[in-house]
């Protein structure tokens, strides 16, 4: 349950449109629903502003179907991350309202209009085209959490003139998510240009000594630029959650 749903329930109770027993019945089912394979946490959005999101990895299509159906029964918006196309296909047939971003490996079902909660724009940037899967995961998540999102892709340090062409858009963003593989230099460059929070996302893209993103991670952690925070390798989802919380302040 989200905050606006609880407000409506309490307002209905106060005005007399809703009986006490009806309110109690609804509240009784709010904390979580036990599906045996999963316990759907309907109070998570109330506790810290971000609803439960389903990780597609390690779950069978049938398990994902049961979880999504449980969310739909409560008219809760669903976001499934790290969902490979072969698992997405049966879910798209089962749930006609589902939308799938193959590059991001993200599936969404929006039952209720997502209110705009962010105060400004989250700008998602990528160093290269190969980083777009992680960048798109961040975009999809940030939009799902009620933010205005803009994106600038393929502006890495191999051609910094490309980045400078967007300096006004970069300057106006309230929070920036910067995704980079290889040596992971772009977040440091961006953090040196703006007075806003920058969240660096190292990716596993790169040649031999990139060590599947470890080199980019260490490079970002060792930045001399101020106001640069770093999440785990390929964690576009986590970066979007942090950016969303900052954007609500």
C-alpha cells in the first residue's frame, strides 16, 4: 500500500463513507501476503517510500506469474528487474498490460497512475552504447518511482566534446546517474562540472584488465571529485532508488 491509498482509506473512515469493519478488513491484509514461494510486502512503500520490486533472476516463469498476480489482486504496480526475454515472453502473454524493455531487462505493469514525487529531473548518462542496458534499467526504475527522467547516452571521455554539447542540460538536472565501464572515468568528470549529487554506476563492460567492472568501480571510488557516490557493478536499479530518494528531499 502506498501513502495516498492509506490517506484515502482514513479519509473514508473519517467521513463515514467507510465502515470500521471494512477498514479493519482492508488493513488486515496490508502488511504482507504469503504465497509460500514469496511473501509480498505491501507496507514497504509506506516504510521507506519505495515499493517492493521483483528480481527476475533465479525465479521460474510460473513463480513470477504467481507473484505478479498477487500484486495485481491488490492493484499494486509491478516492476520486475533482471528479466531475460525467454522469461518475459510468457508473462507478456499472460498479462496484457505488461510492457517489457528488453535492453533494460525490465518488465512493468502499471495498475495505478504513478504520481510525480520528484522535485526535479534525474538525468541518466552513459559513457558508451555498451552501457545502455544498465542505464536503461536506471531510467525504467526512476520513472516507476515517480520522477521526471532525461537521458544522454554515449558521451564518454574518448570524446569529451560530446558531453560539453549538453552542458546546459547537465547543469539543470537535480540528480545525475552516470553509467560507465572500462576505466569508469565519466562520473568523475561530471562530478567536477556540477554542484548536484552524482551517482556513479560502474558496468562490467571492458577488456581484460577491466576485471568485469572492478576497475571501473575502483576508479570511481578513488575519484578526487566531490559529491560522487558509487553503487555496485551494473546496479542501475540501486542508483535509481538512491536518486529518487534524493529527488524527493
